[in-house]
C-alpha cells in the first residue's frame, strides 16, 4: 500500500492534525509555495487596478486621486449598440474557430502519429507545419491582400480554370471574408497546437498497440480505442480553455484584415474597444471592458468545466 | 470547508490588493509648486538685456522625453550633446544642455505608464497637441503653463510667440500649456521666400494628378482639365489596358491619406476644403450632409458598376498600392510632384528602361461641372509635435529661457541653419547662402547631414516653419521640373483657407474627451457607409445606405460635434474680424 | 516492434493517402513562409514591383546586411538569446515543480491554489497597475523582469497538471515504498518520464521569450533591448519615413529627391526571417525528447 494511501486516508480523517499532515507534505510544499508566492506578487498585487473601472482615472492623479465615476463606464458599455454588435461578431468567429479549427490539430497529430515509416518526411512535415506560427499577422495580412487581390495569385488561377469569370473581391465580401479569417486562423495555429497532442501521443506505451494488434484490431480501431482515449484529458482541458477564451479575438488579425465593406462582421470587440479606449487614453473604459470580458470568460469557464465534468468526468478543477 | 476556502481566498485577495495599492501613492510632493520659491529674481535692473536668457549663462542640463522623434534624427540625438559645434554654440549662449531620451515604442502605452509612475523628466514631447496625455497632465497639475513661466521669468519671450498661435492654442484663461512646433503660420511662405526658398505659393508639390504617359498619348490628349474628360480617360484605360487599374483610389480610408484621389477631387466636386460643410449662416455641418460629397460617391459608384474600379481596389492596403504604383500599374494617380518626378520616375526607369514611356506626367488640375473651379489651400497647420515643461523640473526658469533663445531669430537660424559665418551667411538682399560642404551633404545624404550638423529634425518641436522651409529649402539644390509643375498647376489656384476663418477647426476637440470618442464613432460610420455606397448595386441601395448612415450618426450625437466646430469657426472669424459664413456661396 | 517489422517498406493505401494529404498541408503551410524568405533575399527596389512568389528575381543579401550592420543589433541579439535560454529553462522547471504539487489532490490547500491560479487567467489589474507593480518590485530596467514574471504561465501549468494526473500511480508507489520523499520522486522519476510535455512547455516558453517585445518596451528600454524590439523599431522607422514622404514639407521633397523608397516590405520580410529561423532550428533538438513513453511497462511487475 505505502505511505501515499495512508495519507489519502488521513486527509479525509480530521483526526490527524493539520500540522502533522503539513510536516508530511513539506517537500511538496517546497515545490508549490514559491509558485503561489509568485502568483500573488505578480498577479494579485496589481489587482487593485480593477478599481480603475469605477473611476475617471487620470494616471497623473493615481487611483486614489482620481474622481469616482461609479458605474458610468459600465452604463456606457451596456447602452452601446456598437459594443454588442462587436461582441456578437467576436462570438461568431470564436465559435467558427472552435467548431472548425479545434479538431484540425488533433487530426493532424493523428496523421503524423500514424506514420511509422518515412521518419524524415514526418519530421520535415512537422517542422513545416508550425512555420506559420512565426509569421506575424502584419505579414500574413499583407500576404493575403496580395494573394487574394484581382491580380494576385488566386484570382487568375480561378479564372484560368473557368471557375469564375472575373476577379472576385474575397476581402470585400462578408461570406468570403469569414472564410478567409477562419482558414487563416487555422492555418496559422494548427501546427503549433498539434505539438501538445503529439507529445501526449508519444507517451502512449507501445505495448498497448502491440497487444491490440495481437487481438486483431484494425488501424481505425487502434486510433479509436487507444490513441484517442489516451489524449482525452488533454483534449478536454484544451477545449475548456478555448471555450473560456471565446470572448477574446486575435487583435492584430482583425485590425489589419478588416475593412469598411465587411465592417458588419469584421469589427470585433477587441478592435472596437481599442479604438475608443486605449487609443484615446481612456484607461477606465478599457478596464471596464476588461472586467466585463473577465466575468464573461470566467462564466464560460465554469459552464464548460461543469458540462465536461458531467459528460466525461474530467475538467480543469 | 468550502466556506472556509472562500473566506480565505477573499482575505488573501484583499490583502494582496492592499499591498499593491499602497505602492500607487502619487508622489504628492511633486505637485507642490516650486515656482514660487524662485520669486527672488535676479537684481538685473542695472544692466539692460535684450533677452532674459542672457542674464545667467551658467551651465545647466535638462532632460527631455521624446518617443516620436523622426527616425533619422535619432542618430543625431543619440550621440549626445558634446560632439556638435552647433550644440556647443547653444550652450555658450544659454548655458543649457539638452539630454534627450528616446524611449522605444509607441507613445500611447509609454506615456500612460510614465505619468502614473511619475517618472516624466523636465520636458516631454508628444506627437500632437491633441494628445490626451497633455490634458491628463494638466488636469493633474503636473505641468507648468508656458505662459506662467514666461510671465515670471522671461516676459520678453511673449513677443516671440505669434498671436495666431495663442489664438489657436491658449486655453480659456489665455494660458498656453504646451508649445506646438511646426505651426505653419500665415506668412511662412513669404518669409521662406525671403530667405531664398521656393515654396510655390505655399502649396508645395502635393495633390497633382499624374497620368501614365503612354496611355495619355494613346488617349489623344496632352493635358486634362475637366472631370468629364478625366472620366473618359479612365474608361479609355479600362477598355484598352486591361492589366492596368485606371485610377489609384486610396488605402483603406476613402477620405484620408495624402495620396488618396479624393484629396484632389474634393475640390473638383465642390466639397469644401475644410473637410466640413459650412453654411451661409455661419454654422458648420458635418461633411456627410454635403451633397457635393454624395455626388462624388455617386461618381465612384458609377465607375464601380462599370468595372472601372474593382472591388479589390476598395480593400487594397498600402503595400498593394505601392506595388502597383511602382510597376506603373495605374492609369492615373494623385501624387506629389517631387515624388512622381524623383523616386517614382527613377524606379520605373530602372525597371522598364531609361527610355520607357511608362512614366507619369502631370495634368490638370481637374475642374468640375456646373462651373466649379478647382482650388487648393496654402499649406497651413496649427502645429505638430508639442512639448510641455513638467513640475519634475527643478529649474524651470533656466529651461524657459533656454527656449527663449531657441525661439529668437538667432536661435532659429542656429538650430536650422547652423552657425553664422561657419555654415551660412546672410546676403545683402536678405537671402541665405549655405556653406558648400553642408549643402552638398544635405543634397546627397539627408540622414548624414542631420547627424553631422544636428540641425532641423533634432529640433522639430521648436521649429518655426518659415525658417525650416526657408533654410532647408534654400539649402537644397533648386528644384526643377517638380517646382515648375507646382507653380503651374497649384500656385494659381491656391487660396488661404485660414483667412476665411477655417483655421483647422476640426482640431478643436480635445483628445480623449467624450466628444472625441463620439467623433471617432461618427467617422467610422461615415467611412463604412461611403465604402458601401461606392460598392452598391443600384440607386435604391445607395440611398438607403446614406439614409441609414445619417440616422446612425444623428443617434451617436453628430450635432454635438457640429456645435463644437461652429463655435470654433465663429471664434476664428472673430479674431480675424470677418463674418462667419461670408465666404460660403 | 512487431508491427513495424511486419510493415517495413510496405506502404498501405492508408499510408499513401496520409502522406499525400500531409504533403499538401505542408505545402500550404510552407508557401507563404517561403515567399517571405524570397522577398528577404530580393533587392528591395525590385520587390516594390511585386510579383515575387516562388523565387527571387534579383538576389541580394543587402537586406540582411542592413540589419546586421546596425550597431545595436548584435547586443540585442545576445540579449534575446540570454533571456530565451535562461527564461525557458528556469520557467519550465519552476512550472513543472508547481504543477506536480498542484496535481496531487491530497495536498493541503490544493483547491485554493488551483483557484488562485485559474483566477489569474481571467482577471487582471490592467496595464498601469501591472507596470507600477513591476516598478515597485525593483524590476524596472532589470534583466530579471524577463525571467521572474515568466516563471509561471497558467496555461502551461494546466497542461502539465493534466499530464501529471495522467501518470499511473504505480510509478511513484514503488519509490515511496522504498522510502523516497516527494523531491526524489519528482526529480528522479516523474520528470524523466514526462520529457515530452517538458520539452513542449520548454519550447513554448522559449518561443514566448524570443518573440516578446511589449515587455521590453515597457520595462526594458534601450538598456535591455531585445532583438524583437529592435526589429519592431526598425519597421516603425521605415513606416514613418514613408509617411513623411507624403507630407507637404521640404523634408518630404528632399527625401524623394534623394530616392528614399518605401521598402518597408523588404525590411518586414527580413525581420521576420531573422526572428523565425533561429527558433525553428531549436525544434529539431527538442524532437528527440518526444520519444515514446519509456519504461512504464517495466513497473508492471
């Protein structure tokens, strides 16, 4: 049995004194407490900044010196039609990125994992797959602008094959714009995100596959019953995290790619609030929006975690 | 257990917050007024000085924070003060030595944190006088007003500040809280000319239409001066040159950007040059109400429907524009004469051969229909980069007197021309002759010139533009073709918008204020509507988009903006002694 | 491996399909990157005309020279290397230690600590309070500002916690029976077995350190300039020159006369390559840690 089970029993047993337990866990505490201190010092100390949202903050006056504004900025947010439109847009894109983009790195990791031969090819493909991560959005936006323009690469190609008669404005049309955003997001992140899944897959013991082979399992069955379940916790965690992050967008991507023709869908929350917040040095407004986003994403986290607990029994905490 | 956990958590967070909060105490000590201490002024009644800075030339230093330095001026400032005869001359005269810190990055994020931490040095330079940070510093009592310092330590300096600057920038109590450099005041062009420069009536070379030489020839004309012919020409390009975009539009914003086609065509269609819609009764309405602007959008819409403009052109970014421009991919562009005849032409010759006719030649200006005559305005500006003197400065009286010297004629000549006798001489007729070595360096390596002589760019927040244009303009070799074209196609059509009371009225809105936010939203709505109108499929859709836009901006509060503009316009007219609305037909 | 021996040199249809699909994906991922590389190796004036897609037209190393020759570059480069190496290595150990502790449900305060961690992911004090905090801690313009705050990243912690929880209990039990304490277990057993996730997190941290510039801007300044910030500044300067060229003043006219061309494109491309290539070369070194799970089976007995 060992000490661990003894401890497991005694944790629930309030008979054993707190101090005794603490002593037994002293090494663990050594590993953990520095991190807690770090969190407090770097993340909790500045938390008073939340108060900024309730004041008319002037950095010259400091938080204590700035006048109270009460719920003024929250009122501004909640009565702003544009704010809600951009919130809607954010969620539309986040949802699409989730639905379409979440499985892609997993599938890609599976494909790589299933390749037993061609080691060199595998390595090369893997390395190439996360190159897009290193291209800044500034360049990707510029690249897309050129690639998709009327005399770029895509249009002449499509005209050549007779798919369309004249050049199509990909970035000026709402539907195609959405496509471009979602595909470029996936393209940029799938390789990098797949690394985690690959790491999880490589730690699956080979014996399990061998045993399955002996039992006559097909490739698909092996994937379904061995590979996938083994990465399940990773998938669940990343899914929860992505869901809770749905209120955030990739600022740079939208700032650079959106244009007035698609403003109905292209103006996302982060860009909108940047323009009327930070750019105008309205720190209070920016903080109020930040607080709003925090509440929403925290709520999403709790919901996602609870649902996941119900369905799969796993969650972040 | 859960409850205990929650309580413990809450307590922890509160504790942490208090720990952090205590460190945010504003340095209240700094806001004490230090000025009053120096009341015991020098007893200089005995000697008569021309300027107060001459009273004390003992050495002193002060620090300047300046993130938005022009890129090539950085080298000149980075290398410090000691290696330049020009700087040393200034120190001799005033005792002062300027240490410039150029922090990395964007002024926006840097300023907020700097102000909050109280680490701002003696002088701060912001990219524009409308910067919200100037307002914040003023409201928090962190800066001296220039007026206060001038009155107390250098009263003669007030004569060096033009009335127009006080009129544009002083607050309701007549105090100047920041000093804006690069204000193009009313007589800058004449003064520059007197020094030997060629300001072409004050309009420089921008806003001239250029057409591609070969297409223009094929079209059969050697000049175009009305909108109907111009439109014909565009259709001609569409029909005969399929791999060329007939006209270069804009990058992202239909109205702005020096090289946007609208900058030239706004006058063609009769839009007011002030970018507003002034009424005969003296009030100002927003440009979106202007039927002339709607005409312009209609015209673009027709071009769009007829395939002269492609939808891709509406989403092209600056890079795409540059690429097409430098491969002669447009039939017509709006550009500056000095760009088209230099950088552009050289590049095109390199690419297509020295005797190619894929070059650009100037045409126009383009007059409108119904008797609308094209106009442009004399280059005027209320100013650019602006500096403030902070209360972290222990020696504000020395600093203000330092700038007094800089603002004098001698000071301006020094920081922009160099040392008299060594770098330039004044001729009998008042024009300036420049030292050979200096002039040739300026004409071959601008960055080297500024680095070596530490002139111009290094001083831009304190530059009086007549000296700038006069000295720099006279120093560079006399322009050729580009000046001729400016004189032919711009000078005769130049009006002085400011004399009509339109002194940059759009700059009256305080940066970061609620009205500023409203204006951002209104401009955005108008820009979106304009683009969609250009791309609309039929008249019904066009009108609907316009109507929706008007409804939206009225809901956002455009009337408040109009009120502010009207008030500003009226006060400009008052100070000029003219009737508001008189110049409007 | 029985399976491999059987299939050696024989590709099933699935494999062929797999390889073909991967090749297409690789091409799509690679093409834009290659495009940037070509632009960076092409003469800037020539690039202005556009049309550089698969190969350069006028080869030149001038773009790279222009950047490497700047005196600030070398110093910035070494600063970046320093913070990447030190930052990534320290943070991965710190994160692993913290995560390991947090993964044990029987730890006193585990729930509290977990909650503390999760909250930090969603709530923040904002730009100015964070800045003031750093300043008050004495980290302003101090190299440690690149290291200390980066020691923990909640996202990474959660990944590692999940991973550690997935390790079989038998792993630790045998050591505990023999009387080993938690530290021994962590350093001698858990860490070596977790190499895949450790390597992953190390890579993420390294990339994060290498690419970050916002903290340099706020806290580092010129003293602690990193390569990324250096490049950002370079691009901003080039952009500024281009904007200046369309203003109406004499400077604009003289810039044009002297042939300053808008070559922002070339500088951006070169900057991107200088950023990407070193870090891409790191991955192959880490790949060897992504090996199949070892020795787990040996504990079954």
